[in-house]
C-alpha cells in the first residue's frame, strides 16, 4: 500500500478496482462522488462520460457509481468502480471527483481517497488535509501512459460546485427550475460561488422543501451563445475568492500553480527555479498554458561516458523535466534511449529524477554504436501505434515534443531520414541537440567574432583547438547530418530543429529554453493549419 501526496503517481496493475472516498459524519456536509471519462483533449466525448448518482453506469461497463455506505464508526463513504479492461480506446483519463452538499470540503473531516482492488486490498491512500472553501474536488485520476495505466493524486478544488468542475471538462449543467409550490431558502454558499442568476448546481440541499428532482448534466450546445456561463474554478485551495468581473482561472493554470507549490513544499528548489525559468521562455511565445506530451531521446553510446560521469547528463535531464512539468498534465517525460539498439525506458517524473542518470546506466549500460532510427521508431510506435510509412496527415489532439540529445553520428542515415519524413504527417516535433565539436555550436565565439546566438556565452578557442575540432567533425561526421534533417525537403511540414553545443554546461538555463522553443511555436501553428492537430 502506498501513501500518496498531491501530484504523486503510481503504476496500476489491477484490471478492476474501486476508488473509495470516505469521511467522518456528524454534522458534516454530504459528499457525492462522480467520475468523468476524458479523451486526449481532456474533455468528455458525450454526456454518457459523466458517471454520478443520477447516471450511475457508463454504457461500456467500464465505470459505475456504486453508492454510499455508512460505517459503524461514524464514517461514511461513496465509491466508483472501474474495470480498466473495458475502458474505450478513446478514453485516456478517468477523473474521480466529488461535490459537497450543504457546505464546503473544508467542513468535511477525515477526508480520504483509497484505491482498492476487487479483493479489498488497499493499493493507495491519499489524505485530503488542505481543503477550504471548495464545494467540488478532484481527488485523483487514472490515466494511460505508454500502454499501461497509472494513478495520480490530484487534490484540486472548485468553489463553484459540481457545475464548475463539470464545465471545465466539457459538460454543461442545466439550470435548476424553481420549486413548484413552496418557496425554500437556498443553502449558504461561499462568497466565490455567489451568483445573481440561479445557481446551476447539479444538486442542492435546501433548508425547506426541495425541488422535485435534481437536474441532469448535458453536453454544451454547439452554439456558444446558447451555453450558460461557466463557473470559474478556484485558483488554488487556499486562494482568496476572485474579485467580481475577474477572468476565470483555467484548470491548466491551477495545475501549474499546484505543481509549483508541490515543488516548494517537497524541497525541489532547483527544479522549481528551472520550471519558472522555462515559464518565462514559454510566456514570451504565448505558450504559458500550452499542453503537450514530452519525450526525451537520449544517446547511450560509449562516447557519452564523460557526459554521464561528470553529471552533465543529469543536469540536462532536469532541464528537460522542467519543460515536461509545464507542458505535460501528468508532469512526466517519456524516456527513449538509443545506442546499438533502441530502448523504451519508462517515464521520468518527480519521484525518479534525482540520481536518474546513474540509475539508467546501471539498467542500460553504454553501447558501442549510435542508431537514431531505433529510438525514433519506438517514439512513433508509442504515440501513434506505428513507425510505418505515412503518406497523409494523421491528426491528434495533443502534440508531441521530442528532445533528442546525441554526441555523435548515426549508423542509420537513410532509416533516420525516413522516420523524420513520415513523422512529418504526425503532430510530432523533433528538437535535435548535438553535443560536441561543431562550428555551429552556440556556446562558441566564431573566429570572425560573430556569435551564432545573441547573448551566448563567449568562449575563445585557440587556433589549434579549432582545427582539431574541424578534423574531429570531418572524420566523425559531426552534426552536418542533423542540419540536413532540419532542412530536409519533401516533408509534409518542417517538423525538426537543430542546435549544437560543445558543452551543455556552457549555456544558461534561459538560453537553453529559448533554443528549445526557437522553432516549436511556428511548427505548432503550421500543424494546426494543416490539420495535424484537432481542436
């Protein structure tokens, strides 16, 4: 059994399980648990994807609301059953949330989420201790990652009730009709949830006679003007209510705030600093709340030995992870390695990054060769189910950003060209980074005094060093092939970028993030206009 903290994740091996939310009763607000089945854009596909007390089973049989139970020790529980073997292929996340009737989650004592298998064994426990004014809460989520399921503890709240939570995931809630005969006094709401129009809560507990039946959630109509205004989710559990007329805080923004808070609370100061520096670079390009899947392709050929031994690879992966924490909603980077062979090496997140380079070398010793194409095939198979040739666009809702790091030439040039060519029909962007001698290295001062990148650290080299580097590049192939991939004609769209450094320690965090984002925003715009990204 794993005791989880906010943002932590664990692998899920059981095919069938229950998510049980329990709390202490005795005057506390009642809690109604629900589940939302989401596609890769983070939205429900239809109203059937919202499972709650008034719609207790999904048509697929994958998710069911199993109802409340009263314990003999002054506790109550409400639960959701999930059969992962029956989840539709289009569903990539199952979010477990709840609403509080007659109060806020800050008034619910002993609030805890447990993940149980069918035999009743506890696999995970997540205690909710920081709830305040929220009337709806996201407890956790099951999500697919590289063909397997994981569970993540979320712990984010809404001051606008189940209506605000549902709206964020693409569901509109019908306004509650007035009581037929006897007027009643509505429940007291927190200041951030007070509205002048009737409150579109999915369920309300009045002090007098209640309406005949709770409303049923419905999908938002296609005409935006016809939809009722969405309630704004709380920026963070402890945040003050938003001022009247202020813009609503998006769920993505809430996740970023929670991620930074977790880094601070759990003692990751270097990673926190990196994520904030990454945010500066992203904001400059209008990508402050952008969502993408992030992959790291890392060279493990024998020539990488000194970079691993010196800690420079570890420092690099922490910089890549900081981008993943901002882009990827699960806060993870998928890792692929290549030497003579390609290897799918799992995910990199907060629970694994410290000392990761040493761990990965023990599991995957350095190899005596370099084959780019082996890793590229694995990347495409992981995200798009095939590495076969493409001759037409294959749209998806989320782009894939691949940071590809190598210090040498590949033995599979033609196969690599083909992978870049055919992946141009997929929403996949290759950012190549070459480490080693190159006249194009951004951390060197050119002989004529012209730097490749504005603001790059200047490092004068002796004539003998420059000649030696040119010889190494000529004999070893250098990074001319990566430049060729960057400029290769015949692709559906330009899906690659390249830069080189002699030593990654020479460039600042700011400069690295700027280089990583130099061409990606333009590719993103092209991918949208050319049908590679669905809205």
